């Protein structure tokens, strides 16, 4: 079996964008996540880039060190804005059930996850990446049934560090690349290497997983 490559440092603050937006001081291009970013930054939600939108998004990007800071509302900008909002209001729709046992809560709408036991959050909210079209992450209740710290996918021939399987071949696991990408996973719930490593010490075999929503664009 191949040995997983060592962890690579990935700059999570580099935005994805089309050629039309590259090099612009403040782009007029409507972003792939325009509506979501407008909502989170409390702008007029119309899904169309305006000069005012660009200035507000650009200011957010500068503050959060997202490069290039040119006002394009892409997946990286959206992911960061969604995470910051969740830190202030974790579960506004009260979608994740509160139980006396540990529940890994996965919100596909916002591409976020956390773990709570009763009213205590035992694993703080983090960004995730779920399944792309044709590889949807299965919603509903699941249980962690197998854990393999140094797993290697025999199907896709790729490393899956800190794998915690909860539904068939779908698992929480680390990825070495960037999470906030235009496309999703092949069904797994991807985390950054550091977050997956921390989650490994939080969850145990038999712990419950509850997943809801749908990845935007899937």
C-alpha cells in the first residue's frame, strides 16, 4: 500500500475566479457565490455584482487576508463569511438535534460541521466540503462504524487521513488540498488536515452523525 504523502501547507486564502476577474482592481464579475456573500455581508441580495458590492466584498477580503482582494464573491470568500457568521450564531435554524450523546452535526447548506453533546459544543464549527453532483453526501442519521487513521482509498487511489466512516464509503477525512473549491468531494465530508486530526480525538466508534441540507450548486 502506498504511504500517504506528508502534509502540505495550503494557502486557504486564495480565491478561485474566472479569467474575466483576474487582474481587476475591483471586479465587475458576478461571483459564483454572489447571493450567499451578499446575504452574509448584509448587502442587497440580488445575485448581481455592483460597485457597492465590490467595495464591501473587497473590504471583507482585505480584513480576512483573502487574495486577491478584488471583490469577487467566490467559494473561499463565501466559506470564510459563513464560518464567521456561524461562530456568532451556530445553528440558527436549530436543525441539529440536541441529544445527551455526542452528535456530529453536518450542515450541507452552509458547508459546516461541529460536534455537540447535549448543549455543550465539543468540537467547534469548521468549514467542510461535501459531495459534488452525482456523489451527494447522504443526509439523515448515521453512525461512525469504522475508523482508520492512515486510510488509503483503493477506489480513487488517494490518501484519506483520519478517516471516520459513517455511511458506506462516505467518511469524515482530511484532504491535503484546499476545501473551498468550485467542485465538491465524491461523497465524503472533507476537512482540513488539522481539523480532521482534531476530530479524530473527539469522535469514537458508535457516535452519531446527523446530516442535512444540500451543497450549493449540487
